[in-house]
C-alpha cells in the first residue's frame, strides 16, 4: 500500500495520518496472522500514541465489529469482502463505539476515503453504505 500523503501538520490531518498508519499496521497484522498490537510492538521506530490507540482498539472490538458488519452487509460474507474494506470498517466501528468526541460524519468520511484510496473502485460506496447503516445503530 503506497502512502498517499506527503508531509502533514498536527491537528485533524494528523488524525487522518494516524488512521492511515493504523490501516497499514492492521493490514500487516492480517497478512502475518498476528494481532495488531504485536505488529505495533515489533516496529523499529516508535508508533504514535493515536495509531497505537486505534490498532489496539481494533484488536479489542474485532469480534463484535465483525458481528455488526456481518449483520449489516446484506448479501456479503466477511470472507468475501476485500481485506482492506474489512479493516477500514473495523477501524470505523472502533471509533464510532469508543471515540464519542469524533463526529460521526468525520469517521464515515475518513473511512470512505481510505477505502477509495487503498481498495477497489467500488469500495468507497460499499463502505459508505454499510457504515451509514451501522452508525445509526451504534450512535443513537
């Protein structure tokens, strides 16, 4: 997965960068059949606190996130979904459940952008459709 951004400043863009870095680490964990926190701990350079929070949080919510995704992905099984889409959905569900200070619209937009950038041509619409339904249930 190529990095789509050059240098970024602190603030909202730093949070976007953290989501992207978390996606990379969670993808690596998936490829190695490891937990995300194991991949984070194995990094040579220190991992940003927000990146670590997202990766560890996704590790913790994955079982419930997968249930939520399976219930709302009509006509799709988790095994049939592109891995990147599944990881993006897990990140978004973690944030919806655990980071109430982050607006729902920001979480959905960031997830859609990650899917559009790193997954298939249809992934942005796919992720948006599933998350729109999930967000209404998770954040009432």
